[in-house]
C-alpha cells in the first residue's frame, strides 16, 4: 500500500492576506541538519528548537524569510511557543519524516537496482 502524502501547513495572515506554506524537502532538511538541527532534540530544548524547526519549515517555499521573521510569527500571532495551535508541531514532524520516503521525491527515477 502506497504511503499517503502529508499535507503541508498553510498559514494565512488575516490582516494582509499573505500565505505561507510550511513543508520540507530533502534540501530544506539538509540545510537544517548542516546547522546542527536534530529533530529528536526538539522536546529536550523546546524554547530554542521549536523556533528553529518552524524557521526550517519555511525554507522550502520561502527561502527569503529570515529567522527573525519566522520567530515574530510565533511570538506575535501565538504569543510564543505555548500558543502554537495543537497539531502544528506534530504535522511539522510528519512533514520532516516524509522527506525520507523515496516515494515523496517526485524526481526519483529508480534506474538503478541494488542486489545484496
């Protein structure tokens, strides 16, 4: 049975109408990992890493967003990490994990087989 694609998170600014799509691809995960981000550490260090995780989720569709801008969304819209709507962090983790599914990469072309 094929795995279901994880639906991205879409944030909409009700004042400006601006929309932001939060999602990960392999490049955005590599970007995060190259900066020392370890998803398993989010629960241990939430005050730092939830902000980082949120920032990296913008990377795929909004490369020009600064960390300051994404931190401001958390702080101004939700009053900090304690106000993040239920389910957002779980969905971010699902989106992160989906990048490890070879079927998630639409460019994948299995022209090489492996025999062990």
